[in-house]
């Protein structure tokens, strides 16, 4: 089968890979209907994050079940399924508390390489959520978005305690940031301030429910948020970048007693304890337990109440994965969908 493999920074090739087989009795094999490039794939692509090369790439997936192991009971061949970037049993104490991304039996899907024609999904019953029927083609991008970026943006909003009547600020205008705007709207936020500069991203942010746009960054961005909130700061801030600047911007943009949900994968971020001390904000974040939200998100997509697939502004055949990485690295695309 064909699959994308990163051979080193800046070097993604689609090559012939061994077809995955059932290894554990709890595995499923799915035929990937759509895969995509993640913002987090750009960290190794840019050489910022070390990896063991060559590395199969991709951790977001939606597709049709081809085969299941003998211990799989709920998932059956022929179903269309979506899963998270962590395989999880959805049964251990941590999973039952809603933190499936820290499941005691978790398996990282990125190591299995979802940018491919076929994918082995461990812990199939716990990991996968099936749609009621085979989806129409136009729903597939949105269902794929649920696998990571929507689920991650949603967790950011939940971690930031977004609720009815709140004022929310979103730091980051990648796919996760834009979908955090959508999540904030769905969770009842009254005012949603998106921090973004490029016009196409501002437009999607507004379509997803942003009421205000702030183009400034850093301290200037914080000052604008304060201006827009009677000097107080936002109730909820979602951080979806993962840099020192974005993290400090998020903490400083929250009001005392406010909540920051951080879902950008933090790289070289050091939090000054005195800033935290005086800020009086709550911090919660990490790798999103997407599985917690998947049934609800799949339902909202299936009933066409939300359209997170709009963040895919470039679709390419899997064989052109390298071009997809380049487009996201150069920010000419928000998110790239790959057709195996
Ligand atoms: Zn678990």
C-alpha cells in the first residue's frame, strides 16, 4: 500500500509500505477514506522536533472498517468510523474520567501512520466511533476534522470553561484555533474574539461565530482584549499555538479567576511563576481527549449542525503529500486533506 513517510526535515515521500495486519485481538484495519496533515506534523518537518527517521506520518483518520480482530465486539467490517489520534480502551479509570488521551493502555496513532491507504487501529472498540450509516462524500472532511482538530479545539473550549454568556478569546488561527471558535459558539459563548491576521482565516473565524477580530499580537494583542472587555480580560482563553508568546498572550488575556485552555503542543515554553501567581487564572490543557467528545461531534456533523470540514482549504491526492506539507509550512493552506 501507499503511505507517507518522513525521511528527515522537509522530506516527505509517499512510498510502498507493508499492509497493516491484525496484530492484537482488539485491532481493526480500516481503509482510510481521507487523511490530512496536522499542524503538529510541521514540528518534525521543520526540524524543531527530533524523530526516528524514517517515520510513517499521520494521526488523523476516517474510513471504512475492513477487518477486525477476534476480541472486537462493537466495531464491524463495513462501518464508517472516526477515531482519535490516541487509541484508547475507553474503559480504564482515566478513560472513564474523560481523559482518554492518557489512557493507561493508550497507543499513539502517529506511530502507525494514518497518511496511508490502510491503517491498523488498536483497541478498536474503545477508539472508534461509527457513523449511523455510510456518509455522503461532502460529510467526510468534517468527520475527518473530528479526529483531531475539531476535538482538540472543543477540548480547548471545555478546558477554558466556555459556557453560556462568557467572553472568549482564541489565540491561534490554525485549524484548531478556528474550530475552537466554532466550539465556543456551540457551547454558548456570548462574545468570541479571534486573534488572526490573514483575511481568509478571519472570514472563516467569523463564519464560525467570532464576534470580534484582533490582529495585534503579544502585549499589544493583550491590550486590545482588555480594551474589548472593560479592562478585565476574557473569561475563557483558548491557546492553540504552543509558543512562549502565544502562551503568555493567553494567560495575560484572561481575567482574574478566568480559565485558559491550552491545546497547542508546547515547544520551549517556560511559564514565569510570578506571572502565574499574580494572574489568578486557571490553566488546563494538554493532548485533547478527543474520544470523550467524538460521539457528540459525530452526531452534530451527521445532522449537519456544524461544518468543521471548512478548514480544509486544499485537497490533494495522497501521492502529493509533500506539496501538502509545503503549503501548510508556508501558511498558504490552513489544512490539507489527502485522498488515499
Ligand atoms: Zn483507558
